[in-house]
């Protein structure tokens, strides 16, 4: 796969580290745990969306865009990273935020990623839950076109065949690292939501005949819907690469048992995962996305889902900036 055929900018800090989690492995009694640090991609604190934005912003520039439109939930990591790269490139950025939780917590609504969106100069507009956000972006785009601007719409999470190329590239990067280290990866686990990360990973790992199974831990949709969304996008991504049909339905696996009460709403297992990662490996997760992925990762290990000698890689998708909107979710003591 020659990804240089596609428009791309280079602003991510790559390759991201692939590190052993020795302390967490010991705390859980095995297997051999590793972490792929995509919280270290560099843009505005990093995260998985940065890889996607390299290809999406490259496409936007090629199409002559001067304005970026995207959408996400209130504490969207994608919105933060999109706002950051848009302002760095001197482009106007409009972020449409969907209130999926109904929270009236001031910290949740104005701190964390929201504070950073504003700091990067994005124009924010809030919408109620269950709004057709794609339609809302199209309506805004028409208004901006009428004003003589050239908007480029980036879907939520940057998840389309262009954005997914970022995680096709990540799959190749991971394989190179593992090959150089002599590491045989038995499983790759990560949080899956808007589908682009998992679709790109599956496409890259299947097309390269890696034989590494990918398990997405769902953070929003039920299993059947999540797998269908990922498979559809993986098919389209493979076709975009000129490899139609390379991804099969059985290549896409999601476990959506750890969503809890809904997207953006913390779970007890997710909060435990945040504390466990912090207090064993000094790695920060976020309640919305990476913590729920880690909660599934931890629970499956405890249930013996993996062999004790397996090498399992957890892909850290970033998001710790959202922690500052969720203090009330932690059982932390007051101090004087």
C-alpha cells in the first residue's frame, strides 16, 4: 500500500511509542501487555484523530478549502484536534457540538476540550441530542458558501475513507515496530466509536496479511450496529486504496458490553480503569472513550479471554484533556 498516492500533511509526531506495560501486566497477573501511545501524536495534546486529520486536511487543501466544519459531542477530542490544526493553517473552523448527555455541570460544558476549542479560536454551536448533525453541517456549509467561503466538511471523528487512511498507516507503523522489536502481537485492542480507527486498522492489518486480530471495545453503539458501521467503512477504505473485497465480515469484531448508560456518561469500570492505568503505568485515560476501551480490555483479561503468554497491544486513542470536565465523576478526597 503506497499511501503517498493520497494528499497528506505531516504534523503528527510519528512513530508513536510502542511500550511494555510491565506494572499493569503484573497487577492483572498477565498476559504480556503493551501500549501503542497514540495519545502522543502531538497535536493539541495528541490523540487518534491527528492521524486522520493529516489526510483530511491534505484533501481539504487540495480542494481549495478555506473553512473547516466538523461535529462531535460536547467533550469531543476530535473537535479539539480539528480546531487546533485549522487555526495553525490559518483556516476558519466551525465546530457543532451535540449535547448527548444533558449534563448541566459547568465543568463538563465549559472546561476540558471545550475550553481548548475556544482557545484555538473555533466557532462553537451547541445542538440538542439526536440532532441530525450531518444535515446541520450541510446547512452551515450552504450558508458559508453563500458568503463566498469554501467550506470543507469533516465527519464526526474524521471517520470516512480519507480519514481512515490514517489508521491504515498506523497499522503499517505498528507492524514495522513489532518486526524491529521481534515482538509477535497476538491481539490488538482499542476503543471504537465513530468507526474510522477500527476500520483503518482492520484494513491495514488484513491487507498486509499480518494475522493480528483487532478487537474494538465499543463506547457508544450496540454490537450489531457498531460492527456494521466498521465493516462498511473498512470496505469503502479498502476500495479507496484499490483493494476492493480484501476485508471480510469476520475481520470486524466489536465488544459493546462496556458502554454503560450511553456515550459520554462515565461507568464504574471505566473510572476503575483510569485509576488503574494512572497508578500502575502513570498513563492518563479519559472517561468518554479510552477508559471504556480499557475497562473492556481489563475485564476480558480478568475473565481469561486471552492466553497468559499472549502479547496484547492496547491502542491508546488519547483524550486525557477531557478529564478536566469530569472531576465530579471521581471519588477523590478533598484536601486542605
